């Protein structure tokens, strides 16, 4: 499967999970990764937006972050349904 087809598959999978809770694992170095939970809000041609829950150690505070589909393809982040 080519890279373009893989990106299309990733985008469709994320579009099917809009509004659903996911777990994001972001790689921040060789041995460091950050795990957060959030809800996929929107998808766009090049990026998707996730509303994170309770970030920065504060309960009830949420933040919106965006990632590109190539972040998933290159395994910089992993997205899994909760």
C-alpha cells in the first residue's frame, strides 16, 4: 500500500471517530512519551483536532491541539479508542 493510500485510510478512520474518546500517546524522545485522553473534534484536509481533557495537572481544564495525519503515519503519535 502506498503512502498516499495509507494517509487516506488514516483520515477516514479518524473521521469515523469524531466525537469519540481517544487516548493519544505522543513520542517526545527515545524513552519519553506523553499519554493523554481527549475527544476528536474535527478533521480537515491536512490536520485533525483533539480536545484534551484535564491537561497540565489541572482538573476540569481542557485544551485543543492539532496533529497532522503524517504524525500517525510516522508514528510520532498513536491514537487508540478508549
